[in-house]
C-alpha cells in the first residue's frame, strides 16, 4: 500500500530551506543556490539523527536501499521494506531523493546480484534491466527524483582512464553505458539521469577521461542529465588526500559546457589521528572541494557521505574506527569541517554572478 500511495501522490513542494534559522547548511545552501544533501540510511529508532538530517539538509541520497542486490536479490524476490521507509520519510520532509545505483559492476565493488550475472543473452539482460527499474518507478513514482544510472565505470587501478570490463560490457558490448542510460530513460522518464565516478578529485587523468566519456555520450544523443564527482578524499590505496581543486573545476566546466549538470555526490574526508591539527586540515580539504563546485555554473549539489563518524562506511573499508570522516562526530556535534562548509556556502552570496549556478535548482 505504501508503494501505491507513493507512486500516485505527487511529490510535495520543497520546504523552505531556512525554516530552522540562518545557522544551518540548508539555509546557506539555498542562498548559494545549490542543494546540500547526505547519503543516509533512515533509521526510525534514531530520531536524533533523523531530526539532524531534516534540519541541515534538503536532499537525501539512498545509500543502499535501492541497490540491485538489496532491493531485487533474486529474480522472483523483492525487498522493498528499507526503501519504503526511507522514501516515505523523505517525502514527508520534502527531501530531494537520489537513488543509487542502477548499474554498478566494478572489479572490487558491485551491486549486481548473482542471478543477473548469470544472464548471458543480451536481449534478455535488456528486458530484465528495463523491468527492474520500471518496477521501482511504478512503486515510488516521482518521489525518486534522480538516478545514478552508471556508477564508477572507469578503472580503480592501473590505467584509470580506461573503462572497467564488467558483466554488462561483456553481455551488451562496448555501448553498454549508453544503452544503460537509454533503458533507464524508458523505465523512469521523469527522473534526472546521472553518471557518477570516484577518485577524479585527485587523479587528473581520470577526470579528463570522465569528461571525454560525457562528451561521447552527449555526441551520441544519450539521455544523460549530469555527471557526479564523488568527493571521497582518499586514494585507491586508502591514503587521505587533498583534492586537486583546479583539476576538478576544469573538468566540471568542460562537462557543463556540454549542457550537462555536475555535482559533488559523496563527500567524505578521512584523517588519521596523528595528522597535525587534523580537524583543521580536514576542514581545509573539504572546503577546497566545495569551493571548486561553487565556482562552476550548473554545479547543483554538494552531498556528504554518511551523517556521523561512527557510521561512516570508511570504518569498514579502512578497518579502523578513528578516521572521523564526516561533518558530525558520534555525538552528532558539528566539527570544524561543518562550519567550513557552511561558511563556504554563505560566502557564495558575495560571489560574482557568473560563478553561481544557473537559475533555481531543478
């Protein structure tokens, strides 16, 4: 019933970003004419976290609720309960919802279930992809405003400018990225469709390859709306790193020149405890990245990955729990990086008009 209600009811209008007062991220972001969001798994048993999200952010990225391996783990079995909770909660609070990921089949990380990987007939795979996404669209309607259609197509290691071979490329052929977008457009025609990539903040060669991939898709009239720069500030070898703001801004401008939007989609910044002035340094790194986005027309979002330090996905990835990678500590208190981001957004009010995103965020 929840799914039916969500599919039939139009999304509510976005609530005023400043209803909680001027000293919030969402208020500063509204004035800077961008969205500010968080990758967060809604947990009704943690009301303090939920209240913090709705106070500070105006956008929600579903971390895992609509990953293929979670929502559709077997051909005849669906698991809608986590997404039902999250999407309904987001709708009540007027949050702009991004779903991750339609196609994610990397060498190390993937969300493709075994039953999909067993499909070796191209036409059968196309049908399954279309039916999978159309089923989700029927359930949630326009409440899912954006889909990450293809996540991390470029290699993590070695030649990071090359596209990683995966199940979809082997079955569908070299045009698999474009085909994934065309399938997504047919299955969810109202949603904004995005490409998303990791490590472009420090790997200039990979950033240039992302630009060329976007250029190729646009030239082929693929229905793509935007490109996400994830913003995970560590290397593929798990070392915290400072972003190359010039490279990021140059790549973003090149992509927006193609008529696409760009965003920072998954920002976090791990720091080791022995880093001198670690939280000052963390704030500097993240502010540098956020300012790169704010200086580019059509950069529409700055989205942070995980709400608070104790729940960061990096604790599992790095196998340690002292990286303090997010805006808030385990007690939900804001850290220096929070204030650095808020100040960067607030300072954007005084920026030249040409550096502001075009028009209201859609």
